[in-house]
C-alpha cells in the first residue's frame, strides 16, 4: 500500500468525524475503528522513522541539535 503520512492523518480525521457524529452502525463503527488502528500504527511508524533520521542527522552534523524529550 502506497500512502503518505499526510493522507493517513487526513483519513484518521475523517474517521474520527464519522465516529463522533454517531450515524454509523455498530458494524461500520468497528470497521472504521479497525482502519483507524491500522492508520495510527502506520503514522506512528513513519514518525519513529523520521525521528530516527533526525537523530542520525544531528549526530553527524554539528549545526543541529535535538532534545530527547517527549512532545
């Protein structure tokens, strides 16, 4: 599956809106929830990879610094 972080986040926002409005059946809500879990994991993996790259870049370059803090 070829998707971007931005597209996944947009779809997560769409799913959240659908679930919040309460118009979905229980079965559809469960399917949306499952899709949201998969998208959330995808986004988490993308963010972790980006963080790892940033740490490597900051380790190899002296101009950039990254703080080891949770946001």
